[in-house]
C-alpha cells in the first residue's frame, strides 16, 4: 500500500477551503438576516429591508481563494463585520507577502 502525501495534502486543502467558504457565506447570510430583521422568504411585520440577490466576490485567505456570495439588500446598506468592504486579502496573507 502506497501513500501519496502530495495528493493527500491537496485534497485536504480543497476540503478546508470548501468548509471555510461555506462558513463565511453562512455568516454573511446571517448578517443580512440580522440587518433585514427577517430571514430569507420570511413574512415579518418588523422587516427593515428585503433581499435583492447576491454578488460574487473573491477573498484570498490562508485556506486559499474563497468565492464569496455577498448578499444585497433593498432598503438598507449591507456592511459586513466578517469581510471588510474592498478587502481582497485576509490580513495574514498580506503579512506573509510583506
């Protein structure tokens, strides 16, 4: 039985990148729900904004290049605490480049 270390590491990196991608996108959706004061497709009298789709954005992190789906809102401005506006790289990646 042979063990291919490089293949194992590449598969592991892909799995980590996929999980981080899912988690960050879920956090962005949760923030949009909080700003709108209602979940997606939820009928609520206290709703402050409505969902207006997503736009694609990339973010380079230690895990690799992430494909983010940033929510858009009607009636409110979506500002995320997870990903800063106009930020394309995570701070740890910028420090590594320096």
